[in-house]
C-alpha cells in the first residue's frame, strides 16, 4: 500500500488540508488557480456528509486566511445526494453562503449518470441564490447537448469534461472518436453562447480547438487540468495569457479517484508497475 500511496501522490495532494493548501499555494506560484476537492463520495449516512460540510467550511476559511487563489469543487454524493437531493442541497447551502461571502465560485463535480438529474436540479437551486455557480458536464453522455443549453440559459458556469465514469451504451458514447466529436461540438456551443466556462481536458486536440475558437469568439474562459497531469502545458498556456486552474484533490479517501485516473490511461498502470519494480 505504501508504494501505491507514493504513486498516488502525483495526483493527490495528500491526506490533510495542510497538504492541499501547500499544493494550492505551489499552483498559485506557478500562475495557476487552485480548484480544491476534499475526496470522498457515495455517502449514504448523514454523519460523513456533515463532517464533509464542516471540512469545506474550514477549507474555504483557510484558503482565505492563507491567501490561496482559487475555488472549491464539491461532489454531490459527498453531500448526501444518494440519501435525498433536498437534503444534499440543504447541506450545500452553508458552503454556498461561505463561497458567496468570499466572492468565490462554487463548482459542482458531476458523478455517474445516476446523479446527473439531481446534480443539475441542485445546481439550478444554488444558482437562484448566487450567480457564481459552476456545474460539470460530461461529453460522453448523450444528454449533454440538452443539459448544456439548459445550463447556459440559466447563466451557469460550465466545466466541460470527457467523463470519468463508465456508462451504458444506451445513454453514453463509448468510443474515443464519438466522445471527442461530442466534446468538440460542445466547445463550439460554449464559445458561441457561454462565458466563464472551463475547458477541462488534457487532450491536445481539444485544447487546440479551444485556442482557435477563443481567437474568433473572445469570451472569458479558463482551462482546467488535474494535478500531476501535463504540467508543462499548463505553464505554456499561462505564459500565453490564458487562465488555467489545477484540480487539487486531498483527503484519506483517495482510492476511487486514484482508480479512475489509472483506468482512463492504461499507460499509467504500466508506469506504476515500473515504479514499483525500480523501487
Ligand atoms: C479540472 C478537471 C475536473 C474534472 N472533473 C470531472 C468531473 O466532475 N466529472 C467527471 O466525470 N470527470 C471529471 N474530470 C475527468 C475527465 O472526465 C476525464 O476523465 C479526464 O480529464 C481525462 O480526459 P481528457 O479530456 O484529459 O482526455 P483523454 O483523451 O483521456 O486524454 C488525452 C491525453 O491527456 C493526457 N492524460 C490524460 N489523463 C492523464 C493522466 N491521468 N495521466 C497522464 N496523462 C494523462 C494523455 O496525454 C492523453 O493522451 C475532470 C477533469 C479535469 C481536468
């Protein structure tokens, strides 16, 4: 487990809030905004939800007192959406209020397709109370074109990703070319109709297209990438005048996140095994 933990460290700041703040400050020093997530998901009991709420309130206060530039991004299932969506919303309201008091943006991660409707429902209610709310949408889901139109109409910020969850073919595109095609189409929509959105991808083709669209449609947006992935590209984009956010997860419950990162790129598994062999 020690070796796995060491390998996971490239994508996870560490287990404590202090680790997250340290990595967020390093990101800021490199010109990146921090997008901090406390790891944990699929809670079906109220106790871990309530401790997650306390953790984020403390995280926001610490980001403020430590002068960290950036936002927090929360997962609906860590706020109890699997218990009840109205309950999850009520647990998020204190986070929204703290975010609003600090003038920051509150981002919602998007999890598996079982939670898409509830996440959008929650996002819209949060938007009723504060306009700086962002919601992640996944290009692998066939419904996303409609969700995108709906969220743009509600003036939500949108973070466009390819999608990290395995879904069934009736609701999701499964091949890389289909997902990429959908991602490129949604980029077009974002640049023509949206603003303050996030192009969250490490894929050179998606980034090139976003750069080309940005020339034709000058609208405020940012790139967003994960901690530990394509670091030189992040800096290159910052140097060419773009805003780039780095998603920084932390906490003891890092295994599901780590597994998603391994799964999306088989080469990472080989690199991990090599690093074990070489010690
Ligand atoms: C800021 C941010 C927030 C996200 N939030 C969510 C969310 O809320 N919900 C959700 O479902 N998904 C989320 N994701 C994950 C996303 O859905 C994808 O699973 C992930 O970003 C990989 O897709 P890609 O666009 O980078 O393209 P891919 O086609 O997977 O990768 C393109 C290239 O990027 C590089 N690369 C990609 N991943 C890695 C890696 N792990 N290690 C090293 N190199 C890599 C490789 O060069 C690869 O060839 C988020 C991603 C980012 C960047």
